[in-house]
C-alpha cells in the first residue's frame, strides 16, 4: 500500500474480496502499471493485495453514501483529481422462486447490483470526466438468459445493461468511454458464500427444491473460465479502447449466439428440464 501514486494512470474497482473477479481485475490492472484503488466492504477480505506496490485498499460499501463520499475524497487526493478507469464489479445474487422471494431481499439486491453502480458512478463522474476516462460495468449472461429461480438477479443485470448503454451515449460527447462486460461463467468463490434458503412452508415449488438449492451451490454450472484468465481478457479489452458490450467468460458468446438463433420454445424446453420445473406438472 502506498501513500502516493505519482499520478500514474489509476483505476478504482469495487468488490475486490479475495477469490473473486474484482480481486483478479485488481491484480491484472496492477500488473499493467496502473495505480489500483481496490475496494470491498471489509478491508480484511483484501489482505492478499496489501503488499503490492502502487495499490490503495479502501473499505467501500456501494449502498452507503458516506462510504462512497469518503472514497471519492481519498481518490481525489491520491490521483490528482482524476480517475482513468472506474470498474463497477460489486454484486449479489438471490436463488429463489420469484413468488417466494422476500421483497426486502430483492430490494437489497437491486441496491447493490443497480443503485450501487448508479451511486458510485455519479460520485466519481467528476474525476472520470476530468480524465476523459472509462467506466466499466460488470454484468452477466443472466441479463438475457431467463433462468428459473434467478428472476431478481437477472432483472437487476438487465437493468444494469440498459443503464450502461444509456450513459454510454450520454457521456460520449465528453470523451468518456463506457463498457458493459457480459460475463459468462467464471471460477470464483461466489458459491462458497451461498447460504441455503429453504422454501417457505406451502410453497408450490417444493418438488423442485433440490434443483433450486443445487443452482445456489453452483452444482448446475457446467464449465468455468479461471478468474485470472477472465481478468486478463477484460483488461486487454478495456486498455485496448473497447466500448459498448464485450463478452468474456465461459459460454458468454456461445449462449448469446444460441439465444439469437434458437426459437423461444426450444430455450424454454431446455430450461424446463434442467431447472426442475418438470417436477411441478
């Protein structure tokens, strides 16, 4: 951890806990000579990064206005009032039938996956504008793959998709690039943090409970890209001047292509079989 960046090109990344995409992105941007502002809700989860030079670790809760404001003050001071890259990576998921999901839990998910991105982007926009920099929002194939039991996660990522492409147009006159990363399956610790959430008593989806829990534990995920490989490809794209949508991670391009070709009834049939919906009829 350093006290001065000497105004190297800089990047701030949210959600840098060990074992995740944000951590891999932090290490990769660092290897390319940037000063990295790595953030997470708990600094202890980023201890593996603290010995790297030209890296600043900060606690940042994307749902807390005061936490965001404090982060802006640190970056403004250390990076000379400019920020070259902002990577909105923090995210949460809920695995539960839409009819059974607690609305407060769904709102908290949107607070992180959408409103947190909006809040962080607005707060850091003066620094991005000053640098004519780049905003990178990490989304998911879940934005367009309508997987049963992931309704609110998918909805939040679809909203992020629309938000990202709108600000891409709104910021283009000011020389700011905006990139949406549609991530396929990537090997991370996300499933290790899954807490089993039993269906409520009397749920009409009880016959599919095993499949729902298996999805939450990652048992239905077939094939993943190592997080360091994903990060290398994304950083190559971003530093290479990419804009619009880039697709990285296992299945990201293939799934998008297949959904563009196959009829809806066939996709629905595949989902019906794999998700346990067939047990309900």
